[in-house]
C-alpha cells in the first residue's frame, strides 16, 4: 500500500494509481506503481512511503528512497522517486517473488 500524509490545509494532492492484483512467476520481479498529482509538492515535508500490512503487522518499507529494516537486508526491494511536476511517481520493485499478493 502506498501512503502519504497531508501536512497543510489547502494543499491539493490526488492519487492516480489504482489498486492492482499481481500474479507473478516464482523468482520474477514485480514493480508496483504509486503515482500522484500534487501542487507545490516537497518530498521532505510530505514523504510518500510504501507499507506492508498483514494481519496485525503494519511496517513501513521505505522512508523517501531508502529501504527500511527488515526489508533492506533481503536485497530484494528497490524504490525510486521520479518527479515531473505536477505528477510524481514512487514505484516499488520486489525481486524474487514467491507468492501472490494484492496492494
């Protein structure tokens, strides 16, 4: 799940990406999209992050373009921020997939 936090009133932000269902062959890489439109967006003021939610767990996968523990030690996660104002993207790639999942 790609999430962001709004910090200011009057700030326009709109998600462009829709929820997707992925079926990936074992060992392949999947890239999940997170696209949004924002006026006057500043990455450090309003960070966008991917989160893993499963049962009672809710863990942030990244902070900005850095992968967090315990995900970084696997070497399977990659996130890149791309800006083409007013549209922004933060795709998450996971390599070596071995199951089906929905975001």
